[in-house]
C-alpha cells in the first residue's frame, strides 16, 4: 500500500498544518473532513491530503495550503470543508472567503508567497515546513534530506566539515551565539578521558515564555535535526547522541521518535551508516520542564539522571561534558541549519546576514501583534520589518511601545530602536540578547514595570536555587517590583534594584541567573520614567497596575448614555458602587478594591480610570 | 527493512520527488490547466483531466504542472485546456476528447509544436498563477 | 608552576591550584561558606568571589573552583568583588539569619542588618550543600539531596521520608557549618564503661588497649568505605600512607595432621534475666565490665567508680547469673564463685564500700581456694546465702532512695531481705562460644547435653573427640578455670605430638571392599559415598574403592544389590550370624 | 515361646558413634531399662541393610530398632539420612508382609543421650508387648520352608 502510494501522482496536494498550534485548533478534524469530502466526490485518486509541520502563521490556524499553486486558506472550520472541496477541488474555483486579508487591505490574498507574512521570510531551518509530511522519511529524502549526510560521510573529512561550518559563520541559535564551528573544533580536539567516546547533544529544552521554534522544527522536520546531528557526530568523532526535549512537547517527541525509527530502519542511524562504516545513534531524553535544564550543564546533569542544576564552567562541556566526556551541545535550530550548509556550501550561507551574524534566525512573534507566528528571517533585518511587514503591525492601531527579545533572559527594546538591524551584537548592545528567538511585542497599554515584574516572577519561579544571587536575588528584585507596582515603592528602591541587578548579573553561577536581571536593567534604562511615576505619583501610566488606579464614574455618561444600567453595581465584588437604574452610579473609594471589574463591564465608557 | 546504501537513498529521492514535485511550485517547463467549471465538468473535463494524469504517469513526466481552474467563459466549446510552455504565450484548446488530449500532450506539451487544428487561439489572458 | 599576583603580591603556585588555595599561600583572606577542602567545590554561595584580570579582561569569578592561570591578577577585595560579596551575604542573611558563620562574615563585611525580607528568623540553613556533597562524595550514600526549586529549595531525603539509603553516619550533621542539621543521641546513657557495650564503635581502632601487636585495624562492618566505596578520609589524613583498603581477609589452606579445638566460651548475656535489671539501670554491670573497670589500663585507670563518677558505698556481687538455673543453664559454670571472691577482695582493697556477696553454694574446689574464701570471711565481706530474685530501684524507705535494691531470701536465717547498694556486679556464667554449633558441624563433633563439645570418654579419653586427630582443650569442652584449661591444653598437645612423633597413622580396619567378580558396575555405590572414595573403572566395568579415603561407614555395602561390596569386620554374613546368634534364646 | 507374660524379643542396630555410645552411657550411668533389646553394633546406621531387618524378623524378633546420630550429626556426614530413607521404604514393605509398621522403629540417639536410650528401650518394649508376638512361624512363614 505504502509502496503504491509512493508512486501515485496526485493532481492536488492539500497540505494541512499539523503543528501543535493548528492541531489544538482541530486541524486533524479538518484533515478527516477533507478526506471524507474528497472521497464523497470521488476525487481520492486525484487529490491527497498531507499533514505537515508548523506553517508558522499560527495566528491564522488551522491552515491549509493547496499545491500546486500555493493557495493559502486559513482559519478553517469543519463546516467549511464541503463547500471548499466542492468549489476548489472539484470545480476549480478558489474560495476567497477562506483566504487571508492583510489588516490594511481589503482584498484577500490567495497565494501564500504574496502574503506579507511569508514574503520576507527566508527559510533555511524551516525549509521543509508545510511541504512534507514529517512522519514520512521518504518525503524528507525527496526534499534533499540526508543528501548532506551522504556528502559529509563520503566526500568530506571531519576537518573539512568543521572548516565548512566555521566558514559559514553559523553561531549557536540557543542564545549565546557561540561560533558553532569553533565549538566543534574544541570538541574534536578535546582528548577523551577514561575510555574514549564523545557525545552529541541536541538541546530542545525550550522554556522561554512565548518561544516555540524548537518545537516547530522538531515537529515539522525532525529529519533535518537528525541529519545535522549525524554530520556533527562525524565531524567531532562522537558515537552517541541525545535529543533533550521537553515532555510538554508530546507531538515533537512522537514525531522525533517516528523519525528516529525510520532513520534507523533505513540505516541512516545505528551501526555502519549507509555502509560507510560510521556508527552513530541518537536517544531521546525527555525533560520534566524545568527552565534551568535548558542551561547546558544542568541539561547534562539531567541526562545523566542527576539533579538538574548547573555547575560552574569551566570545565566546558567541550572538555568535560556528559559523564565526563567531551560533549557538543547545540540547539535544535543550529542542528537544523547544518545540512543546508553542507549541501549548499559555506559561501552561500555566509552570503546571508550581517558581518558578524550569518544566515537566518527563527523568531516567534507573540504578544500585541497581528500576525502571531513563527518566522524565519535573514540576520540583519530590522525590527520594523519584522513587526510591521511580517507581523502586520499592532492590533487595534495602537502604538508600538517595546519588544522583549530573548525571553525572560533578554531585555526590552524601546520604540526608538525600531530600526535596529537584528543580530547578536546589536541586541546585546541594546541591553537585550538574541536568546532562543522569542519576540514579545508590547503596545502602548503595557506597563513596563509590570512586564519586568512578570519576567522576574518567571525567573524567580524557575531559578534552581543553587547559587545565592539567583535564588535570593530574583526574590529580592521581585519583592521590590511587586512593591512598586502596588504603589508602595520608595525612591531608594530604584537604586537598590539597580545595584541588585548589576550584582546578580556579575555574580550568578549560570546563564539563567546572569541574564535574569536583563528585563529590569533594560526597562530601567529605557523606561525609567515609568518607574518614577509608580513611585512618586503612585500612578501607572498604562493603567495596568490596578492597585494604583483610581476608578470613577462619569455621572453624565452613566445617565445619558448608559441610563444607569446598574451592571457595574451588580458586578462589584466589594459593594463599593451605589446607584439605581436611570441614575448616576458612584464608586465609594474607601470600599473600592480596585479590581477593575466595573471598568471592564461598562459598555458605555462611563467608568474612568486614572 | 534492509539498510540502505547510498544509491538506494538517491533512488528513493528520485521516486518520491516525482509525486511531491507538485508542491514545489516552480521549475516546470509547462503548465496544463484544465478548465473545470460546472460547464467544463458537464462537458467531460474530468475525462480530459484523467487523460493528462495518465499521460504524465505513463510517460514518467515530472516537470509539467497539471492544474485546474474555473470556467474560461466559453462554455459552448468546453472541455477546454490552456497550455502554457514556460516563457511562451498560453494556448487554449477547445472541444477536447481524450484522444485529442493525448495528442496535444505529446505534440505540444512534450514536443513544443502547437496542434493548430484543436487550438482556439494563442495569447489569451493569463491565469492568476 | 604558575605565576600570578594576588592583591599585589607575586606568588607561584602549582598549576592545579585554585585561586582560593593560592590566596591562602599569599595570605589573602577570602571568606567562604559552601567550600570545604575535602569535597568538590560547589560555587553556590558566591561569597568567595574575587575580581580577576587576565589579558586585559576583568571578571568576577568564584575563587573556590577557578583554577589559577599564568599572569592572573587577582583582587580579593576590589570594589566590584566586595559589592557582589556584600550583597550576596546580605541576601543570605535574609534567608538564614540564625546561621552563625554567616553572621560572622556579615559582621566582618560591615553588614549590620539585611535590607531584604526575612522569612524565618530561626532559619539556619544557608543551602551551601555541604551535607549533600558529603553524603554523595565522602559517604557515597546519596541519601539526601536538594528538593524543590528557587527559594523553596531545601535539603531532604526522597519524598521527605526516612531514607533507606541513609546509613546513619551523621556526616551531614558534621559537615553542616551552621548547625541546621543535628543528630539525636539515641544512647542517652552516658556511663563510664561505655567503651564496652555502648554506642557505635569507631571503624578504626585497636582490638583492646593491651592488644599485641598494638596496631589499629579497620572494622569492615562499621567502615563507611566498605559500605559505599567512598570516604577514605583516614587515607587522606594519614601522612605515612599506612592505610590500605586492599588488604583483605585471606583464606589459607594448611595441611595438618591433627587439630586442637580451643574455641572457648562466651559470657552469659545478663539481659536474658530481666529481673536483674541489666541494661535498664545504670551501675548494674557484668563481671567482664567490672574486670575492665578495675583494670589499671581501663577507662578509669583502675578506680571503681559509678556512672556519675563517684565511688560506690555499697556493692553487691550476685553469683550464679545464668548458671545452675533450670530456666537458663542447668550446669555450674565453675569459675564464678572464685572470681566473685576475687572481686570482693579487690573491692575491699580499692574502695571503702560495704561488700555483699550473694551465693547459692560456695564452690571452692581447687587448691588454696577454700583458704581464699576464709580470708574473705575475715576481710569482712558480707556473705548472704540465697538466690537473688530481683534488682530494682523502687525505694520503700528514705535510706533506699537513689539506690539499687537487691531482693533476696537469706536461706540461712530464713527471711526475705532488701539490700540497698550503689553498684551490682553480675557474676555471669559461661556458655559455648558464638560459632560453637557451626564448628561442631564442621568437625563432626557431638555435643553433650550442656551443649559443650563431647569428649570421647570422660575418663579414658578426656581430650579426644570422636574424630581421630581432633582434640579438645579448654572451655569449649566444658566450663573450667585457668589451671584446668592449661592442663587440658597440655594434654591435647601431647596427644597431637604423639601422632606426629609416630609419623604414621593406622588406617581404619573396617573399610569397605568390592569383589571384582561380583560387581556388576551398576554404580549405585558411587553416588552414595559421601567421601567420594568410590570411582567407576570404565575399563574394567566395575566400581573401585580407594582405601585411604574410605572411612568405613558401610552405606555402600547396605545398598549393593549384588553383595559385591562388603565391609571388613561387618560383612553381611557376620551380621546375619550375629542376628541369628542373639535370637537363639 | 513362653507361657505367662509375653517378653518381646527386640533387635537393635546401633551406630557406633552416637547411639552405641549413648547406650554405653546409659550403662555406665547404671540406668535401668528393659532387658529385652539385643544390640548389634554397626559403624553407621547407613550400614543397616534392609535384609538385616528382614532377617531379624525371620529369626524371630518381635521388633527391630535402628538408631543413629541426629540428622546433621552423622560421623560419616550423611549415613543417617540413608537410613531414614530406607526406613520409610521398608516400613511400607513390611506392612505388605503383614508385619505391623510399629514393630520397626528408627530413633536418633546421640552419644550424650543415655536417658533417651533408656526411654526409647522402655517405650518400644511396652509397645511391642501390647502388640503381642509376631508369630510369623505359626502363619507358615517358617524359614525352614524357604523364602519366596
């Protein structure tokens, strides 16, 4: 059956996104409905339905791309399927009502490549997204999967591979941006103690809030990661590899397991790979979702079955990693880039990006942005292009205020720096970092003190507690920030916060602690006035910190527009509102607990917040 | 499953590529567009479509894009096909039968010679894609 | 060697040294909390941070784990280092305000009060992880670890339940710098003779203070290293490198002509008689403990003292503890009367105490023994004839307050008496040694009713066993005093020497033999012989007996279906004739 | 046999190391026990051939006792276990011959158990006395007629 399907030529390929985002939006139901309808119309020999990895435009899921033609349908529901099948697949008429309409335009855009979200993207790590069924190794092979592996195993020496990676300028996509070629060289040169052996590790412990590129790659193209790891193993001389992936990514774990099994069946993993005499195999290690396990030494401790907490470096994993052996740890995205570099050459790869940062980077766009999703863009692209051209701008026409890059370890970049070309150095310069590629967009309604507090509460929660600065320091900073957002801050607090932040950055043990103060430091740097407003005038300019808000009801609006609808009084949790129908309602400030419910429920804008 | 050798990998690649090539969206030397509006289907466009699919399969051709579209506006002369060789103006054929389709495929799509007796005209409007 | 500068001082240290070790050499003081020289550095407290400049790049590092490098310029008290150190100490202080070493460092750094929220003013744990590392790296048990994350982090056993991995070594409490981990003293009884029974023994010790040779040994049962493979502290501290873990008990095979068993006795366990209160009341001690106490090399230097360090004013000696008692051992242990008299004499010599001696019968059977008893009578020891029924501390009168009361029926005057004393000595009897039964099995020796080894004949072969070449000496054969033991040992040696001197041994004449003509080669006898003396001769197709191995039990003869096997002197015909003979009448 | 009170004739096969010494002990200790038992010394209870027992019964014994060392104490390591096995099997066989199994007894008597030997002898004698004579000969089992 499978053999037959392989040879079958179909007129139409319906690429249904089966990334986690779309799956949770019922894309598997869509797939079933499509198959049912197609069969109903007797088209099963002409049209095939293919589940793919994440398409990236998660905001618009569930997504269906029709090939050939690259027709992009979005936000489908099961009930839409019969109509779609009949119109498009049977009668050949495109159905524009399921197409995407960019925010500022009126006409829907039928073709995927014409949609601004996709137009500016350059796909390397995500090259196979939406084009293959990740559970079928053959489709990956058809898209040149394992071609680089053949090249690396038959035509290249380990040194040649490392030279190629070094020349490509590829840097670690996990955050710190350490040159990958150099890392490989270090591991290759490291003498393996006690009995030899080196390890390859793929770090898929993606923990940043709002970041999901590792998950997407593992879901959409697990073979790219496997291939990258085998090439890396050949380069450094490793015989065993581990993929450390969060257990909260069941789909990624499942697809990766399937991919590993298929690769093993094909002899692309295991002993004597492709008959070249090279041995290498990969195991999946599932993490329990501790953020700190994304730190390489903690990750290794976790793989070894020990308490997942970091240890001091040096020794670096390249010298003494898993079980004391030299170990090469790279991020999922880094590994996914490797086959392309080997295939198309370092020169091609180095031609993309900026002077110091080559290639592309995958970012996850989340927060106050129209096009939430996953984008792969060349290094050096400006924030403006990402936010406005790809991301489609801020919803509701609100003003862009800042973007948090690099997750809780990164920092906030303000509006003034919107034309910043993105690469490792420029982001660090701005007080943030590349991180794993999370981008949280914030609009005018965001309180920067509250944002800092949110990220601190995350790092405080996720601190392993080993070293004093991170354990006690994040707590101390969180206490101060909570104090400020509750209107109880003092002038000294800003100074103390700054001291703490700098000292923690200076003295924490691992990357988690060293970067934890970044949100505080950048918000202090760019939005100091907001801190001061919270402390001096006890006001939150964005009205986010409710404890600082003062709610009042405009009697005129209340009576004239709302006719004293009484909804606010009924919803008030603390009986602070008095008034009757058709009369102006009044909030008793002494009783008000500032929960903000009245503001939220008032349909007439009579409740004011100050 | 037996372990693959390097040549096997290449074989799989070639084999699967044929079926998935459609998804790539570029690199075709010709595009065959069967007009499959209600009128077209009623006039037998499905047969034409299947004829082209069969041709592609039996001749093992992979660089020809077979697709369909709606009514071309000349319902009386359905079934219709537009054939567009890369870089050339599209040609419309009308009143097709299975046999005609085979001939057109062989002579025009593969051979590059327009089959004038079935053609409606050259250089009509371009399709969207 | 590596050259570096610490606080402006140029020094040279080994390549493997850490900055902290180098600083010690340069006499620069760096405070530490989570560092301990015998466990791996942890770099968690971040108090030992110093500023290091190398190749024009300055960075803060933890000195406990950072190795020195050529050309390093270390500032232990730069402004940057101090700022981080102060803040870290101040934050730690908010966590564990009751931790003494932390407060000390805070004081030295001029921190009077922490600016951060104190959760628990009594908290002592600074999460330095020394206990966890000691348990893992030194003890090798890994019974405790950190649980939870961040500020909730704490040291615990798995699931907070008593851990089976814990071997109770208390290393965690020992390593804890703040006293956050304590251990309970389960042996609340602090008595002067604790050396004998109380408390876990140390893993390295000399067998006794008068041991020859006076060499310490490692007790494998108590040693952590032999439980977990870690620790090795003794080797680390021994300058002479005399500690050897490889040394093992060796089994040596010796070929000997005869064996003398002198496996001795064990004292009766006085705990088996609950009424005598041993183990429950202080100052009730056994004869062996008293011997230790009164010994000049003992814990008190030979002084007779009670648990509280005072001299007793009245002492009772109780005879026949576990001997001549149907409930325990029916036999007389023979030595207790005489050693009890000796104790009474020593007590009279060393203390001013009133001495009571409770006896059942005074058995002074040896040479000069009776005379010694009469001497004691004259010395003023109060002899009371009667078996002690109970020793307790229930005072009925003020005079008895705080004393041990010995209840006894004085059979000479026919009344029950209560004698208050400060100390009671239990004259425990003798029992065969602990591994007596295994020995009996191994050497195939029968035991008499009193469970001691049985001699071949009480009068004619008192030192021989039923097995040729195995002789008995001393208390393994029955309770006896030192002169008797010496005499018996001499006799046993003589017997053994007589055999050796003859240079030959007469074989048993009663071995079995197989008649070649009758043997059918069925091999039934081969499997039956416990001495593997029968083998099957394939060529001849018959079984063959090795005379030297055959012990003459005759089991094979009884089983031989063809009557080929016969035992000399116990031939079937002989026994048949015997049967016929005895049944004639 | 005799008129008046029946005096059983018992044969005892005693092992040299335990039971025979035990009997010796009973003797030297001047213990009084039934004089009915006639003792044959063997080196080990394992030497007791079932034929001996049959022979004893044929020759007119009313009861047969085999006595050896306690299990585990055998001078020859395991001869008494062999005796135990043979006793079990032979008991079954005797029953088929019409000889009550109570007439054939196995006892463990150690060298120090003079008292036990005394007890066993007295008890066994009483037991057989109650059972009465074996009377093999009256039932046509005379040995003059030969064995089957």
